[in-house]
C-alpha cells in the first residue's frame, strides 16, 4: 500500500524529516503544530509558577504537541522498564521543564501549510481530534474515572489519518474533500489513492512511538493488553460516534429517552438514564459552544487556553461529573404527577390551539372558581426547613440563585411567591418570558393563569391534542435548542423549559419559561430553571395559599 503512495505522490520536503534514518513518504511527514496552542504552551512552560495541570490542559488541545511529548517521554523512560506513559500530565512530569521546552522549540521549526484550502481541511480534522478528546473525557469521567486522562489522550489522536492525508495528498485531497462527504472522501482516498485513512493513521502513530496502551483504544481490531483498560475502546468509540452525529446534524437522535441504535458504542457504556442525561447536556454545551465560536469566525485558542480559565472549566467538569455519579439531589414530585422524564422527545406532534368557553365552564374545567375553594390559610406541613441556595457552576448563576432563595424566604403566601418567581425568571434570570399554566382535570386543555414577558398573556387558553405531550402528562421537559418550533412546547418555541410545581391546586400546575422565538436555552439557564423548580417545590408546602389567577 505504501509503495503506491511513494511512487505516485510528490515528496513535500519541508514537511518530512531530514534524518536519513527516518522513513519517507507519508510516514516521514512531520505534522505542523497549532501555533496558537504552541505559543501558550511555551509561555506556561517558561513560567516557574505554572502548575503542571495547566500545561497539560493546554498542550492537550493539539494532537501534534501531544504526540511529540508522549513519544519523548516514553523514549526516555522505556529503557528503565517503567510503565508506558499515556497521559500528558505524567509525560510533562517525567520529562521536566527543560526537555519539554526543548521539544516545543523543535516543533516551532516545522514548516506550516501555506495553501488556504489545505489549511482549512487540516484544521477541520485537528479540531475534530480536540472535540472528540473532550467528549471522551466527559464520558470517561462518568464510567471510568481513573482512565479519563488516557481516554482523552487516545481520542485526541482519532483523526490523525485524515490529517496525514491532507499533508500527503495536498491539492488532490482538497479536490476530493470539496466534492464529497467525510465518508465519501475517505472512500475515494482508499479507492483512488490506496490510502486507508484509519489504517494509515494507526500505523503512523505506532511508527512515531505512541504507546500501544493508547493506540489500541482507537484501533477497532486491536485487543486490550490488560482487562482494566478495556473500557477505553467503547469510550473512545462512543466519543467519535457523538461527534460524528453532531457534525452530521443528527444530534437529536442521541437525545436521552430515544432508543439508541443496536450497534451504538454508547450502549456498551451502560450508563443509567440520569447519568446519560447529564453527560448529554455537558457534551451539548461544549459542542454547541465550539460551533458558535467557529461560526463567528473567531475562536482564538489563547482566550480559552490560559491556565486560570481552563482550570475553572476543568473544575466545573469535575463537579458536574461527581453529581452524575453521586446523584442524590433528585427532588420529590407529588403523586398526581407522572414520573419526571426530562429531555424525552415526543415523536408525535402536539397541536396547540386556542379554545373558547364561558367563564363558568372555564372555572369548572380548571378549578378556578374561588367561591368553591376553601381559603388556604394554613401551610400543608408544620415543620419549616430552610431552603439553601444550590451551588452553581458560575458566579453569575450563584448570584441569581441566591436572589431566588431570598425571595422564597421572604414570601408569606404561595400566590405571592409564584408571582415573584415569574417576574424574577424574566428580570433576573436569562429568560424572555415565563408563565404559570394550569392543566384541566381531563388533561385535554390548559390555561395561562399568570405570565410575564412579551407575546404571552394571562387567560390564553390552549387545547392539548396529544395526550402524551409534556404539558398533558405534567412531566418536566427541557429543550435547549432546535432548528424549528418544538411541538412539545405549549407555545411552539424552539427552546423552552417546563416543569410541574407543587402548588396545592385541584388540577396540575406547571411553570414555563423560554428565551424567545429565536433564542436558545443555555445550559446555565437549564440549571437555573431546574434548581428554581426544585427549591420552589420544597418551599410551597411550607407556606399557605394557592395559585395567582390574573385572568
């Protein structure tokens, strides 16, 4: 296979090793590093006060720098009979600052690509390596925490074969890639140029000295040498599967609650529903943030690489994964509600339209007739438990949740509290509108009894033609993003949050919020809404009253 490549393809001298003992052809190509990452890594290594963890996080954003440091660390210590070095942190510690600095200086001498189209495709594949590595780390933190760094390092090398194809075939690769999908491009490379990107990439890594303890995880045909590392293969495969689904606009097919394909690597990880939901949220947050930066045309790595920024993100990831593994903060829901099914996609459409009836019929349908209701002057529970503000990821979110907690503590009645919560969701939290919705006894109709924000008003009545819709079933539903209006939303919003509240009403009551017709629900907004509902349902039984009716 390699003989055809050597005979038919030009030798790009500037990208090949000048050592006569080194291989030529594709296996002799020296990948140029990402100079933005390189500069930040060089700065951190030169600072004696920098932590090793910060350097490792930075260099871990570029597969080229990772290959060189792991290769150097293993070459230096292999003769001593020590175990393979597979993580960036260990490699940096073993090499020491002087050798790391020397390795970085040698990388700077490598020739960079000059053709704009070649740079474009090289960066596309390098970016996929980085995204797959982060997703692999998120997955591994949930199912194989002790191997998370190794899974990240292995997945960072997952698209090396395609990067190699760009550097070796140059203009021919660009011509093929511009006319075909990723899978179509790889097929054409194999058929027309005898270049199997997967096998060539794995061979390149092995010849470069990357330890088998990492390479096996991305080699579908390789077997693990130790049982405790076997989990790395499905983790890395699942990470690649998730990134591919995202890039092909099939992300919604992996939505929690949907049935995964029989051969999906995600099935092999055997995560429970709550774990998968949290992992899916974290991966969505990261992947959509990266897409937004790329679409904006400005994704400078120096802004996301500095030690203090990356350290905070890593700590946030650590905290969230701990919540995944030890998830005991689930709030209780009243018996008349269905079990919470946050994130479940409803396949059948929910048609929502206005309905009309007399005031008497309306009050009977939604139990809004004040004359028939007893005045609730006593709380449902005697023992009052202080509501503590939940710990959020960002200082801004912590401030928002503290304000909500203060409102809960100062409220004297549930009407007063719910009215205040509706206003705060719009004024203090990242939502455009909010509403308190009452569902009828037969679950076929709903009515907005109080609302805040544009385009929504009290008294708006809706018919629920889908008995399985989130509002009809009264379970939680959060949609963070979408290309079109979601049929599960009472107002056909692209992104919204909906959850039942324990309002001591004769029929179910739900809290609703969204970020507008075109806005997306950030994951900070998701967490805020989820925590507001949680503490609200803790507080409502402790105070007297009913629901505010502003019709």
